C-alpha cells in the first residue's frame, strides 16, 4: 500500500503537472471501488477550477473553487497516471479526469481505493477524517502527546505506531525503520516507553519520512510514481525486508545473532536488530 511518502510524492506531482487547471470532463468506467463513486460526481466537479492540493494521512485532497473537495485514496495497489493526451485505456483504468493542463487516470487492480467528493465545510466531520490523529510533521505534536497516548496501550509499540488515531501516515515499512533509528524494540509495549524515548521515536519518524519523501517513496510491488518511474527509498532501508543481513552501525557477530530478525506483530511483518534495539 502506498504510505505517506508515496502519497506525498503523488500529490506533489499533481501540483507540478496539473496545477490550478480547470476540470473539463470525467470518464467513469467502473464506479464500484471501496466505496461507490457518487452518481453526481461528474456533475459536481466538471467546470470547476483546482485551487490547491493537500495530503491528509494517506488521502489526496483536491480543493476546487466551487466549494467541493475531491477525496482520493489509492488503496493497496492504486496509482495515478498523468498524461498529456488521452491514453489508450488499460485494464483496471477506472476513472479518467480530463483537465485543461493534462489528463489524470486512476488505475487500481484490486479496487481497494476510492475517489469521491465532499463539501469543504463537511471535511472535518467526514468519516474518512474524523477519527484521524495529527500529522507527523504537525508542530503541536510532541513527546508529551505520544506519552499520553501510549501510557494505557499494552500493545506492541510497532502496532501502536500504525494506529492512525494516534498519529497518521506511519505505515508498516516506516514504522520498522523509525523504531530502528530510535533504537526501540518493536515488540515492547507502548506503555513502557519513557518521555525521552517518545521524543526519540518522534524525531526518528520525522527523519525517516523526510528521507523517504525526498527519495520518492519506496517501490515495493505495485507502487510507481505518476510518471511511471520508481521511488528508491527501498535502497536506503536499514532493516525492512532484510532478514538475516547485518544492519548499519551494528558490530555484533552476525553468526551468533542471525542478523536482522523478522517477526509478525498485528499481522504485519516487522524487522529489527536485537543487538541495537532495546
């Protein structure tokens, strides 16, 4: 699934390629996605001008000048293709949005994503956003907040990091990477973290996400950037998907430790170094 860095990369590509264009036409080939595309979707957005783009958690928001906001989520395997001219339709191309600056194609093989709209004034109460916690780069988010959220959580810290009501945008890949950078074992219970460790973890989350955004995200399985190129942060992973390998900065005897270990927490693969992480 595209995580925060991948979604941020796509949002930025839309800003640069399409900008404040006018939506001229919409073609819907399949409206049965995670949620049904509203019957009046085309009527609501055609003729409107794009004002701005925003990422909220793993959603892309496209704000229009008529008080409507397009809500776009890519699900497990969805991607956005940006074209100068009308492309030949491919299997799993579900929605095409034509604009005065280019054409957007929503491609989703598994159909776990969605594209819909909401009135601007209703966005905070939308079921997509009402339950979400703060963004990881929110200046108001600090170690005191995390400590308060974690103090009653007996779940592993890796699982708690994936809880979008605590903090949004940290998915499976970046949770493992951030915990490694903060030197915290993923299987420790969230309530065991000290204030100092919460501060280290928050800093690590921000460092890892910023690096991943700069690298265009991690290309694993389905993810491609809108221009078809690949992100390359996977080449910078310290622990994720590196079972049995030595991790950076580790001086342990890999023959004794077995290198980077893999366990399953909350149904998700988790990677860590048992020597450096405590």
